């Protein structure tokens, strides 16, 4: 198996396979069926930054396929705090593991780590750079939500909103979306928090319509509106991050003004629930189109698929099935 470090490593065919295997995982995630295809395998979950969804869903996905999970949480609990390099750490941990999932605050650090690893490394977020497994679960979510409207991943109108400069999930998702046909993407953010040029050009070079704006205007007719959090941990100070809080809140009245009746609302989560942030108001919770928790749930399916594909067992799923009451 090979590492998963960036969405740039995937073409449409590879993505189609990942989405198809993810859908196949549903019965194994819901306990309709048990599957031990990764029995005896060990995942090392190395998280050097806070995480709820990514860390726990990687672990859950691995457990559901019959494997064991070892957790390392926080730089202070590892010997990186004694000056050990990422390369040496990888040499050691890969000797203890069959696969490694890793999050780290520094851009490209997971790639650096992977160079020292003898087993596949999956990037669970490297600073403001990328979050490829999130983008894949976002794409899976878009595909499954659009099915209700007889649409697929082509001809979509997508609005990305918030801290597009630091939000690694929207960087990865934009690159994936650029592979599909005839996409229109509107990027709404304060000027100082615009999407990096390199990400914009991935879309525009592929011939897609990209609109960059710091104002919401008129009904956007979007299929999907994807809100992001102000990534306070990437700013010099909380005060600096506070300057941008509350600029593009999404609540029911904003939704009614700028969206269609059935625009699907996404957010990678966590959403900032403090009143001054109000990026995704709780008054949206009652809407069927609020897909944020379905999105988080899809993380288990997509990560199960990525483990199965990375470790080369995706064709053996049914072979390792057992009765639910085993
Ligand atoms: N979406 C996401 O990466 O969430 P966590 O930071 O909780 O893992």
C-alpha cells in the first residue's frame, strides 16, 4: 500500500473506486454485518493536534474491520518533545504498526514523517496544508446528498464560505472538485482570508467558473453551501482571529435570503458555538438540508474504505464476514 498525503495523488478513477468501496462499507459500519478483514492489524493514531472526528473515526473504522488501535495524543506525550525527528519517530512507530494515521500542526510534516515510515501513512491534517480524508468524505457526502436531486458530481454550484485561507479542508475539497465537469464555485471570505492562489488556479486552469467575493449578493442558487470555522490556531493571536469572527454567519434568515429551498449545508466541524462566532447557527439544526452530522458519520465509511484499499483487502470483505452474534 502507499501513503495518502494529498488529494493531488488521486484521479477520477481512483476517487470513484474509493467512493464505491465506501458505500460498500455501510452494512459493516451499521452492525448489519461483522467483518474481520483486518484482524490482528495495528493502526497507530498519531495526533499532535486536537481532533474529535478524524481521530475517533479513524479508530472506529479500523476497529470495525477487526483491527487494533494504538493512540498517541499530543506532542508533549511523545519523544518529539525531547528533540527526536519526525523521520526517526516514523522509523520506530512504523515498526510497531501496519498503518499510521497522523495529524500535525506543521504544513508538509506528515509527508516528512512518511519518508521515514516503512508502512502506509495517512494524512489526518498537516497544518493549513491539506486534509485529504476529510475532502474524500466531503465528496462522498456531496455525492450521496445530490442523489436525492438526481445529480452527481458534475454540473455543481458550490459556495465555500469563511476562513478559506487557513481552512485545509476547503483546499483539499477544491482540488478534488476541479476533477469534475462544469463546476461553479463561489468563494466568500474576508479579503484577508481568501483562498490561496494555487488552489484557485487548480479550478480555473481546469476551466471552471470561480467567483471570489467578500460580499453575499442575490440568491446564489447553490447546490451546496460549505461553511468553515475561523481557524484561530493559525493566527498570530486570538485578537487577530476575532477581527474576522461573525463576518459570514450562516443562520436561517441568511439561508433563506441567499440559498435555494434545498441547498445542502455542509461544514467539516467543529463549528464554533460561541455567540460571537455564530458561524453556523443552531436555528439551522431543524433543517433536513443540514448535512453536517451525516457528513461526520460518512467519515467512518470513507476511512474504512481507505484502510481496506491501502492495505489491499477490499476484495476480501465478504470472505471475512461473520454472524452479528459471533
Ligand atoms: N473535521 C475534522 O477534522 O474534525 P476534527 O478536528 O474534530 O478531527
